[in-house]
């Protein structure tokens, strides 16, 4: 992108010489023979750098810097003057000038300062844009219900989104834990495609599906003739992932005698194909996943402890669907849209009875089971409305985490003390209001004692807020959803999760 410069000087020769050198360096140059004219140009044009004389007839250079910074704070200003004054140089810097240069005919040195000034302006704008993006991202993360192909608005999912945002750009090894069907591969996809390796291959390997006697060859590759049946050289999965990412799914199923070799690859960043002594560069980002408790796998001798700590730089634990039941309706709607389009059932919709059925089911197969249930319902439905799903009733609502709050006190539960009344602050609104409410809530919490069971305060707060909204709207769920800024299906999930049906 072409750099733009403005030169302000009442000396025509100085304007001509500075314009010549800036133009020769690739700048687009405008000139002004007074500060007033220069400021008029600055109001209409975005300049990267301004070069101005100190002593001008209409306004001195120090005041010019001050006014320019008010008009365009990011534009850098260099005072070029014949007055060699340390005092004026300090004053110029104090009001925002990038530099104070005494005219001595050294245009080569001047151009170095000009280029440095342009670079600082560019970096300042980049930093401001990054700060803006971070603030915008924080706002989106606090309430998003979908992220990089992942569906879910529950608090546990928001935490996962933040972890992905923080670690995707690095090359840190990731270990994803979660029951079968929770979406470990979807999380791995998000990490890869948010990383700087996204344009390179993403190779996925299911360790439990590979033949035990061929897994080493499949992983590292081999050369022709290295074993019976090796009729040609083979690039293994690690080689295929060069520059990209490698997902080792079900890492706990990798043969124990192969695990030290993988550990060596991670430590030394090189690997050897079977039958070869020529080292190959191991340039990949490792993502592992397992549905087993890694410490149980270590105790059973299925997973080496040193490998576990090597692959577990960052751990992401995906909650089972029964612990984020508020996400069931939005997941169901997502799959409904996908399969309705696939099978030409565009008008398909779920009845309230179908929602109730989903929210009273345990979903032992997690998201995958829900996905298949919706697909079956689309295929088997005779009309546009799906009244029920082909799932077995569990006979009761699902509780989440440490259990919903169905009675008792909201705060002081660790010590058994009932909470006292909370004074609601007045004269506040927006973020300040909720910040003050947060202080009141936290100040009411008792200090945890050794041995006390931890209580998720956000679970309590969510239950209380949803119940309050329902009571304010006299049980009108649509009105309560509007009041809280939620989609109605998500509100249904919260009501079920906290067992609030009988308290409305």
C-alpha cells in the first residue's frame, strides 16, 4: 500500500527538496506552505507522516503538532527545522511529535526516520485493531451458541470456546477427553482450522481401528522391502501431516510398545520410517482424544504416564450431553435443519411433546445419539410435525452436574446458613448494575471450609434467574425467553435442567 506524506514549509526550496526525496522513496506527497492549509489537507486525507517546519508565519510547529494529533491521532509528525534546540525538541516530543530533526542536508538519515515513523503508525493501527477484535470476541464468546461448527450455548461449552481461542494459534499438544459421541473430533477440527496450520493437511487416525501389526508402518511409514508385503515406499500418517495437524483418536488404544517411539518423536521432532535409518522432520501439531479416563488407562497399563503428560499440554474436557441439557433443543434444531434439507422435508418441525421427550431423556450416546434420533424422525415422519422420537423413555428428568436447585437456600449452602435479604442497588443500569449485583452475591458467599463439597454458584444463579423470569411473566415461556434474550427452546432446556416445571 502506498505511503502518504504531507510536507508543511513556507520555504519553496525546502518543499521541493523534501518532496523529491519522499517521492523517490515511493511516497505519495502533498505540500502546504502554511499550517492552516496543512491542517485543512489533514482533515480530508489520511496521512502516514507529516514533515513540518518549526517556525511558520501563521502557527509554530509545536502548536501544529498538538492540533494535528487532535485531528488524526495515528498520523506521525516529524519537525524538520534549522533551530537546534534541546528544549524545543523535548517540548515537541511531549506534545506527540515522532522526531525533531535539525536540517543538515543529510536526507538519507531523514528518510530512515520517516520510514520508522510510518512503521510505528502501521503498528499502532494493528494494535488498535487487535484490541478491538479481542473486545468484540469477548462479547461474542459470552453469548454465542455456535462456534466453528460446534453447537452449544451452555457455560461449559463457552469455556471450551475460550480455550480454543487461546490455544489454537500455538503448537501446544492438545488432549481432548469425553465420552463417545460428545463431539471430540468436532473440537479437534475447530482447533486445526483456527490455527496457522489450517491450510495444511489435517490427518485423523483412529488408533483402535488400525491392525496391531501394521500400526507402526501406518503411523511412521516404511520403505520398500522393509517387511513382507512392503512392495513400495509408503508415507505414513506423520509424514502426511507435514506442516499440518495429526489427530490420534483413542490414544489409549495405541499398542504400549509403540508409545515410546511416539514419545521420542515428540521430544526430538524427528521420526524414522520402518526399515530406514534416515531421519525425517516431524513438523505437525498433535491433537489426541480418548473416551477413557487417562489415569485408569495408566493404572491398567494401557497408557504410558510419560506419554500422557507429553500429549496433555492443554486438556479439553467435553461434558456429556446430560450435563448440558439446555443445548439439546438447539442441537435438535440444527440437526432438524440439516436432515430436512437432505431429505427434502423443508417444513419439518418438532412439537412441544417431542421437545419434552428429548429433555427427559438421558442421551447415553450423547450428541451422536441425538443426531441419529433426529435423522430417523425425519425419515419416518408422515407429516411436517414430528410429535415423538424413537427413543426409550427414562422415566424422569435429567439432572446436571451437582444437581439442580429444587429447594433450600441459594447461598450459604456450604455452611447450611440461609441467605439474608439482598439490597438491590438503584440508579444503575447495564453492565454497572450487574457488576454491583455480582459483588453483592459474592460477598454473601461463605468461605469454603476444608472438606466441604464445592457448589457451582452459577448453576444456582441460572436457576434463580430463570425462575424469576417465569414468575414475572406468570409462566409465559415465550415472554420469559424474550425477557432474558434467549431462544425459547434454550429456555425449555434450562427449565428441565433445573426441574422448574412445578415451581412456576
